C-alpha cells in the first residue's frame, strides 16, 4: 500500500477503522464537498458575481501548490487508532 507514492511497510499496524470514526470522517468529507459546490454556485450566480469578484481573501501560502509529502517514520509515532483515521481520511490517495 502506498500513500502519496510512499510505500507503507507491512510491519506498521493499521487496524480497521471504528464505525464512529468512519462516520465522522465521511461526514466531514461530504461537508467539504457541499461547501465547495455552494461556493462555486455563488461564484457563478450573476447576482453575486461583483461581490464575489471583489471579496478580499487571505493570500495562499507559498507552499500551497506543492505536492503532499508523507513520512513513514512519523506514521510510526502515531497510535494505531490515529493511523487508521489518517489513512481512511486520505483514502483517495492510497494506491496498491
């Protein structure tokens, strides 16, 4: 299994995620998608186009466009529960 192209060694214990954590992370993911869709609708709505175009925004940090990095040694420092949550949260970036 790889996360962001970095192989996760087989000796790292990653248990199944508990149902409560899974539901919480799924809801957070769905909420983020809904928020992005609503923001896109507002941006395209001509009634709000001027205000959205002129809205002040916080500048993005310089490292915002860099690809994600993943450190196996830091994963080892986490509890098995935290490892399961991290990998489930980034499940879209896991490969075999």
